[in-house]
């Protein structure tokens, strides 16, 4: 075992759990009991499974000190390029988080900044993971990472490009605007199922 508690951005499971529990104790001692620790915040939810013991997050069940230390379960969901794509895995992760009493926070996702320009296909590719995150994972918090780009050329993931007063509102901007103006606090996602093979 290393004597170093923190060695950089990449944590091994044991190191992450040890540091998180020590940080929680230090915050409590400093009178900061209300400060939430969000984590593990893997680049894909598979990383969180590794750090918390598996898809059903067994280390949270096994270790009450770790459960108390983590205020909310945070992750990025760059699962499009790598990582699980099975909806059952996302749903299992959600059930485990709910069972542990933790909110799910999606703290970073955006479309990879490709140079293919702003086509309707690129907008659909941008919105698809967001729908997955809101419907299957049921994140209570969602942060879209790539809101603005300084270039006047709208890349695939950006919402706004350029500089005031000449900001360019991209197709993604209007899709996100519609979503966030339509989804009111307290809204519930209803999942529909059909046996109709044509749908």
C-alpha cells in the first residue's frame, strides 16, 4: 500500500474509498458537516461500478462509513464511445443509488467536439445520451459541459458560438431551450411500453 492518500486524478478503488472517508471526517471536524462530497465521478458509469464494487454498488451496502461519506453519487456519462450501453445496466445503477438513499448527479457530458459541423444527425446524437441519462438513470442533476465555444464555427456539441453581441445560437441551443422550458420542476418521466412490432 502506498503511504500517499492522494496521487492524482485517477484513483484505485481502495484509495478513493480511503480518501473519501478521511475527507468526510476532516470536513466534519472543521464544522462543515453540510458540505456534500460528490463522487466517484467516473468518466463512464462503469468507472463508478469499479470504485463502488459493482453494478449494484455493494460497497455502499457493506461500508456504512463510506455511504455516509458520499453525499451524492456523481458520474460522467461518456458511455457512447466506450463503456456499457445496456439499458438494464443503467437501470440497475439507478436502483442501487436509490436504495442507498443517494441522489444521482450527472456532472459532465457533452458531445465530442468533432468538425463535422452542425447537422440534424449531430443534434440527435447529442440529445440521445441526455434522454438516456434523464429516463434510464434518472439523474436529479444534469450538467451539459460544452455550452459555449469561442469560434464562430458551430461545432457538433456547442450550444453557443462566437462572442457577444454576435453569439450564434446553434441547433443544439434550440433543442435544449425547448427541453428546459418544457420540463418543469416536479415533472415525472413516464415510460411507455408496447407490444406493437411496428413501433
